[in-house]
C-alpha cells in the first residue's frame, strides 16, 4: 500500500487488529526488518510498518527529519489512526522521539531501541554533518555494494558477526537492496547531525517510554541511561550479551519485553 504526500510515496503495510503500533526501522533497513515483532504483536495490536524516506520501496526526494514527522502525522490521519504506540530502532528511534516531541497528541507510548535524542552541541552536530556528507559522497561515488562492505564492518555491528550465516546474509541483502541516492539523502537530511537536539526537552516527554540497549553497545548504553535520568515516565532495559541491533541479536527476548510493556499500558488504561 502507498501513501503519497509532497512528492513522496511511502510504502506501508498493516496487519492485525487492536491498538495501533507504528514501527520505524533504522538506516539501511526497511519495514521488513520488523516482520518478527510484527507477527508477535499482531494477535492483539494493529501493526503498521512503513519504509522511511530513502529506504525500501518508498520513493521520495530528500526529506528532513522535521518533514518526515509532518508526513507521519498526515499518514496516521490518512489511515484514520488518532494515537499510536511508536517503536523505533536507531535512526527510526530518533524519528520516533522527534515525532513524539513535535506531535505528542498522536503518541500513546514510545519504545526506543539503541536510539538518541541527537547531539548536544552545535560543534558536535557540525562535525557529524561533515562525516555524514563524506559518507554520502562515498555511497554516490563508489556504489551501494562498496558501502555495504564498509558499513557491515564498522565497530557498531561487530556483534552481528556472531549471528548465524543465514541471518547475516539476510541483513546484507537488505542493505544491498537500497538505492545509493536514497541512502545519501537519508544521511544528509535525517542524520544525527542534521536533526534537532532534544536533550534539553526530554523532561517534556510525559508518555510511558521504554529504552532498550545492548550491553555490548557501550555508547548507547550511556546515552540510554542519561535519557532515562531525564525522562519522567521511562524505564530502561539493558540486554545481556548483545549489541546495537537487539531486535535481531536477541529477537525472542526483545519481542517479549516489548509485548510486556505494551500490555501493561493497556492494563493501566
């Protein structure tokens, strides 16, 4: 199914019935990354998976984080969803938090996996923008295949090397299926350096929030702990023995924790 707005055509899928749950994937991913969680939730929830700008089957020009938040709001209105639980991984988590900050009336709860509120200083943001621009140029100049060989070997994904070969091949094929221009635009316009920093605003988040991090991903453990200290209705879970991509590296445990969190919210209402 497609949703079109301002020149962008978003590919999405809905399964199940019940309270809506919107799933937002990470960089180089797609809505297919959420198949396992989607199946686990679809018995009791309406699961909404969407390909973000520059990814999967979504066709778009360059879209900023702010524009994407606006598009998500209009998308939820289009599919007649007044309020949703929003779950995001990495880039999708930054988008989920940005969406909750911008349009809190549309968000019932937040689940943020290996995510951040952005960078705190203007200098940090400028340095990150410069790095992302170099990476974007590399993708455009050398192609997706060369980029994927580099990307899957960065320290952030070291723990994925211990996954079964079939799982690693599936992740690699997902990355290879992306388009160079889409990935470059995503880095330039929805990267950590180009988004609004929400660190000073975390205390404004008044909805139940679950922060999920892997113990072998120390950078995001630290970020998650700092976020948890600043959010009034949050809890944090540190998954043992896994890194950045918890929903892949500890799939069953991840699904169980998310279901438990959502079910508790339902019981409290």
